[in-house]
C-alpha cells in the first residue's frame, strides 16, 4: 500500500476521533446549559442560546461522524489500532498539555485562580521552553504577571472577582 494512502487514512481516523471528542464535549455543555435557571423576566431564559448552539453543533457533528464512518475503509481501523501506541508516543506533549489543563480546571475551585494559573503556566512554559536560566526566569515572570497580575487587574479595575478557592 502506498504511504500517501495510509497517511490519508490516518488523517481520516484522526478527524473521526476529533468529531467524537467534540460531540462528547458539546453534549456535556448542552446538558449543563439545560440546568441554567430561568428568571421570571425572561421567556426563554439564559440557557436558550447555549442550548440552541450546542444542539445545532450536536446535529452537525453527528452528520460529520456518519460521513466519516462511511468514507473510511474498514481496514483503516485495524491499521490505526495497531499503531496507536506509536501514535500516542509521538504526540505525548499534547497529552501533557491536556493533562495539565485537566488538573488546572479541577484545582482552580479548590486553590483559587491566582495559584492554579501560576502553577499551570509555570509548568507548561518550563516544559516547552529551552532549559536555560534566562528562559526559566522569563517563564516564571510571565506566570506571575498572568496569574496574580490579571487577578489584581480584574479585582481592582473591573471589580470582577476571579475564583478565590476554598
């Protein structure tokens, strides 16, 4: 089999998986939008627009998934699953970013925006930056500015308080 055709099939499988992941996220946000309380002054309520957007997105993603499944040859699934370990290893930094993002999102309500954001930005910048003293110092300064500095800006200038933690 030519390498180009196998690369095309790999891209099609990756596209299918991204559609499935987006469908899961959109379905979760659709269900979350349904729990937004309505006020007595609004007929539709605050959740009407997110429900409409995510409902439409779910319908479009279902159509895209069906189209991808129909387009993909059956032997492509076997080749994809036989190379999934190599694929995951070559994209390990993407998994590091998503793992850090998950920890950040779960930690923010507990420890607050400034500390969680500082740790998140510092870890990611130090992971991806060159391992020199200057790069690490710049990463730490930027982490302080975009965590504690933004928290101060929102609290003092805009009177919007970011999550403080427990």
